[in-house]
C-alpha cells in the first residue's frame, strides 16, 4: 500500500482540480436538471474519498504524510479506511483523495502542501508525524482550518497541547519498558548503542529517557546519528566497528526509512536492533515495540468525524495516547542472530501486553 507523490503533481494539483471541476460542472449542466447542491458547498467529487451515499454532505479532508515508511503509510491507510467506513454509515463523503500529499521528508514540499491545502479551503488537515504537524500549524495561521495530527510522539514538547486549533493522537513510546526488554534478553549487558536522527523531534525525549535508564543501571552508551539513509548506513557501520551488540532506536522516521538498508549489516555484525514501532521489525529489525498504528489511524479518523460531524471542538478533544503494549519479533532476524524465539518471547513477555511475530517485508499488506 505504498503511496508516492512527485513534486510536479503536488505543485500542480490545485490547477488540475480546478480544470476538472469546470469540466464536470459543464457536463452536469448539460446532463442534469433540478439537482440542488449537497453538502458543505465544496466542489469536490462525491466519489473521491469514497464511503458515502450520493446526495450527502462532502467534507474536504487534507491528509499530509511526512515520508514513505511502513509506519506512516499504515497510519494513512487506516485513517482513510476508517473515514470510508464512517462515511458509508452516515451517508457523507470524506474527500481525502483529492487532498492527499506526501512530502517525502522535504520541508519545501511541506510548505507548498500547506499553502495548497489552505488555498483549497479544506475542512480539516490530518498531519502525520511531527514535522507535518508543525508545518501545517504554521500554514493555517490566520485561518479557521483545524489540524488533527497523528503519530506526534511528544505533543507537549512540541507545544501542541495548549493550542485551540490543533489536537490529535500520540505514539509516545514507553522507553523504560523497551529498555527492560533489552536487559531481559541480554542479562549483564554493559553497553548499548543509540541510533537516531538528531533532527527528529520524535526521538528527543525517548533518547533522553534511554540515557537516564542507562545511567541508573550502570550501562554505557554509544551514540550515532544520521539524517539520510547514506548517513545512517555509515552510523551503523560505526556502531558495528565499536563492538556494540544491542542498538536502540525510538520512533524515528529517518531510521525507519533506512531500516531496509541497514538490517542486514546489523545481523551480520550480531547486533540486536530494538526499536519503537512494529514497522521496524517488518523491515528487518530484531524487535519493534510500541503502539498499534492501525488503532492510531482509526482513532485519528474518529477525531476528524467528531470534529466535522458531531459538533465537537478542538477544546472538547484533548490529544490521545495509547497503551504501548505490543512487541513484535522478526522471526527471521531472531534466527539469523542465533537466538531462540521462545526464549526471547518468554524474556520480554513481562514488559508488554502481547507478543507478535513477523517476517521481513517491504510494506504492510
């Protein structure tokens, strides 16, 4: 379900939609008579976004994905599926298809997307990941367009928790739990590698928590960083050269994007990669631990529905967090590292609500 979008499509989208709308209007004028407009007065096609009975209200829902990775794509798919489901139940249309964009981790793309969505006068913007949320917040300044974010790890640290036009869902990581898993699988460990992007807000608090945990437990740590896949690959090689056998990465989008390029090096170097989302494990990491991103996407979509259909305001909907209880083991990686699956499961079970198994793939089905 991987979704991509090149820059030319992103920048020219509004002009294309305007031309399509004019063409559709001309055809409708010739073919239909006595048809009153339905919905919120938008020019959106009732078919776009699907999930609605004809003649119902149409809401324009902008969805902004920060980058293609398994976690964020899974959230987008879950948001869309839930909006389709509710739209069909209520006889309304949530038109997200005409207003979806993927910034491909490019700030200039994010800025353009925000400007386009404001010009399109969407009813709400769903911003996936902290960089998307921050940019969309700036874009809607001096407008009445609300922003509902998803997968913002630290809403308080980002300053989102007290805003009157923004709320959403958080994928905050229980760092202590995953660090305890590391100790359970590796009793007596004395050194841990920390791999993350210094520029990712989603990593800031979790890395600080991991360092505090290490200090309290007499464990040293080696930090390596990267902002691109090539830099992350070099960081992993440096970690391998240092001799660490366990590496921790929180819900870091840069490392997630690079996981398919680094997991084999980790395995070859005998490194157990403990990470902050199941999508890392899907892409080859040893263990992913964190929220259920399907649940996160559904809850985000429900907030959109409450805002647009149920008369709720942002003030009525404080940001939501979830039980970080799911540990996902990549069974292929586990075997390649020479570890016994059942022993690993028994060791980590006390620190999670469930343990799931997965094999390496490029994307969630």
